[in-house]
C-alpha cells in the first residue's frame, strides 16, 4: 500500500512538473491572481525580455490595495496610486490578461473575490503577489504569496521553483462558546504557537470546531496562517466546501463540476498520514480575543488584562513588551475592557465577507456608535456590498452611525486615504497590528467583527457577550 | 537577460566598505512601477546635495567615469535591505560588473538574477585595481567571464573563482525564468496531462 499522504502532499504531488536534482521542484500553478502593487515590475520584466504571459486563461487581475473607498467614478486623486492602477490596466491590455475593472461590481480585495467568483478551487495551486494568499487554502487549495520576481516567473512559465514544506496539523476540538468566532480561533492559535510557530510549515487546520465553520470562517482562519509564520494554511474540502463552490461563475459547471467534486473528495489527508508537528486546542476554552501589542501573537481574552513585562523572564522579550506597551499607550495590569477606542474598522480580507458584516450588523442593530468614535465598514468586494445592501445591512449600520464604504483594502494597510491619525486607537477586524500599519503612529487592536461592532457602540474594547 | 561574456570598460573606484542597499538606492524610490529608470537615483545621497545638484567630487559625476560599467569597492558590498531595486539601479546606470573583496548574500544573488557579475577578489588585489581605476578612461579593465580572468591595463591577468552554474547562466544570459524555460518540454507535457486528468478546470475569460 502507498504511504498515507496529507492533503498538502496530495495537492503538491499533483502539481510537480519536474523534480530537480537538488530537491527543488518546478511546481505548476493553476491560478495566478494579480494586483496593482506587486505586478508592475513583473510585466516590465516580461516586456524587456520579449516574453509573453504563458497562460492568460489561468490569470486574473484586479486593483485593490490603493484604491479609495469613497465614490470612485471621479477617478483616483493620489498620483502614485493612480499611476499603479493605470499601469495595471495598460499591462493587462497589452498581455491579454483578464481584468476586473475598478467600477465593476465584482471588484474587491483579491482574496475575497477569488473564492467568491469560483476562481479559487479545491486541490488547485493558487499564487498572488501578496502574503495573505493563504486565505484561499480554506477551499483545500495550496495557496501562498510570492514576490515580484516570482510573479514574473509565474506569468512567463506558469510554474514556480519551490521546495516542499513541512506538514503541521492544528486540530481544534470541541465547540465554540457563545459570542466566539473563527477570528477568535485563529487569534488563539497564533497566541499559542507564536508568530514564528508555523515557519517552514504549511498548516492543515482540522478538528470538529474547524469542520463546523462555514466557508467564511474557514477563510478567516487560513488568512492569518501567515501571522502564525506559515506560508500557507489548508482545510480539507468537504461537503460544505463543495456546496460553496457549486454555481460560482468561474467554477466548473454541470457535469464538469461533478467530475471535479469527485476528485476533490479524494483530497483529505489519509488516515495515519504523518505530520511533522501537531498542536491541539479546545474550542470550548476560547473566549473572544483581543490583541494588546504590536504583533498578532500578543493576544489575550477580552476578559483579561494587559500583561506585565516585569513577569517576563527573558530579557529581550521583556524589552520588546515594554516597547509595545509604550507604543500602544497601555499599562501593565490594565483591564482590556476599560481601553477606549477612537476608531473601528470592519473589513479586510480577514473579515470583509457578508457573514462578517451580518455579525457586525447584528450587534449594531438598534444601537448607536459611541460619541467621538469613527466607525467604518468596508465590504471586501462589490458583490459583498450589493448583497449586504439587499439584506438591508447598510441601513442598519448607517442608522447606528457607521460609515458605509466602497470595497477595497482600505484601512487594513492605509495605502489609500483611509488612515489612522498618530496616536489614534482602532478596534480592527484586519490581520496585522504592526506599528503604523493603519497609519503612522496608529494603534491597532485585532478582534472579530462582532467584537469590533461592540467596540463601536460602547467606545471601548467591550466583551460582545455582554451586549447580547 | 543580457549575456555576460567579456566586458572591456572603464572602472569606477568607490573606495568604501559596507555600501548598503539604502546607499545604492534610498527607500523613497521604491514606489516606482518600473525596474528601469532607477539609474539617475543610483547612490542618490552620495551623488547629489540637498538641493538636488550633483556633487562634483563624487566619482560617477566625474567626466571620465560617467560611462563606467565596472565598479571597484571594498568589503561587504550590498548589505542591508533585500530590495531588488539595488541591482536594478546599478544595471540601469550601466554597471555590469562589481569587483569587491566580498558581497552581502542576497545582493550577490540578486546581481546574478539581473545579469550583473559580482567578482570576489582579495583586498590587496582590489586595492591594485582601485589604483588602476583612478586613471579613468586611460586605464580600461577587461573582465573575461569565459576565461575567469580580470585583465589589468598593464596586461596582468588576475584569475577569479565563480560558481560554475552561475557562470553558465550568465554566459548564456539565462535568468531564473530562462532556466525554467529550459524545462519547457516538461511544462508542455504536464499541461497535456493536466488537460486530460483535470479537464473540468475552466479557462478564465475576461468580461
Ligand atoms: S485587506 Fe489587508 S491584508 Fe488583505 S490583501 Fe488587502 S492589505 Fe493585504
């Protein structure tokens, strides 16, 4: 009998074009997602070398990182952002790459629209010049971020030079408690294994708590694999996955879909498959989580307090905590629930899906955004926005005093005009709380959409369970 | 990528150690959408004053070195941030070969990716070449990659070591992509298999 294989092994093996003598593999890429920030030099490289895009029919481009989330019909005011988008438009025209225009309803964050449009399929290899490409692993795909030279490599050859990663299993048993979400699961995982915990590995998420998540929740978990140090995260395709993909515009249709689904069902890891490392968590023990520092691993339950660096035995780590507390303007022992916020950001490729907006609206319904708080909701895509408007979520949120914006990355990284002012504190559903990530001097607390809405209506890092 | 076989050119002396990539190309030029056009910003802070005027004393601003294609420097050239903009800027200026006692790792790699030959030679040899370079256009150096020698203006030949695989890629003008494309037959064969085994995989069409 053949050696039992993991999900990762199966997807990897089915995409190896050639194994080179030193162990590097030429890996075939099924889907290449292209955006405006990391592609200009790649297209330029092709042009200089007189090369073409090998498979435009496996490539799709969209602008998301630095487009404004206000009305875009007037164009983009910031010259550098505008030039990047215009460059992308010229490049896709010249190289015949399919493109979703800025004013198209399907425009959105590349990691939201890939799954939403059926571009991202189980068992496929998906790359994009962006680290959060790990999101697409929720479908059981091998999806990871690449650099500009590699973008050019994929455009020219439809392959990448890669060495196989190690396998890590993160199993989440049990049932999530009331008020807890996929975001709390992944923050708890990162808090447990640390931001370097997954280095050199791909993480497969398994266990009943993961199986119980809908696709949006699974994407939230896989999205933050990169914050756990892993290049990719995967969840085995199951009936939830297959039902999600069915009928999506770019997915296989009819009889082709049935043949695809038959293959997808063979992908879950074999019984007895070996993992280089296994971590087990109990979902029942997870509370709504909030970060206090400037690294995603600095996370505690919302009921907790800011940790005391004095209790940290490791000197380097102690100094680092001290710096974080200074930057975040927090004191050791302070209760997180007493921390007040100036801004709330609901959106990003971590939590910009319709399910996330529903969760936020459920908390916001009939309440008011606290005095002095700027709360902003940025749907992950134009289609998410349409759907939310069809469900009346926009009205609930706007009545509560939230801003309702156009789709894009927005305040997740502040490359467009949505930025924090220095010293402002933000409750954010995004994935990175690095210094200055949401604007120079801005202070970010990562949390779930429901928790973010609770922060908006109370003006502090409230426990959403007390608002129910 | 342009082939590198034999280069006879003016060498510019840059008698500095630890030239970091920020010196080669400062961070404020990274928002560009191109990898060409960075040459005017090469060594920006060394080359221009605060008003943007050229510093006449900087080597690349001197008439005899404006067309230099070889750069002679000291230890740890290219250290610091991993930006690929550093070799892009050098190449865009026209530099095809850098001679130094040693190089930072990532920069060294990035040179090969972009058709620049980094040559490691012991410090005393670099000092001798530095003296040659000071003579500007009156003392052209020849770098012969196929024979792995640097030829001084006085005819003396100095052998250098280079990884044979890297040498092959440069001589052939192959970057990573070029190298992968040598396996084009395997990629073609894979695609044939793919169309048979996963024929359900849709093509992406615009519109
Ligand atoms: S939403 Fe944020 S993390 Fe996601 S792709 Fe955009 S900038 Fe990156």
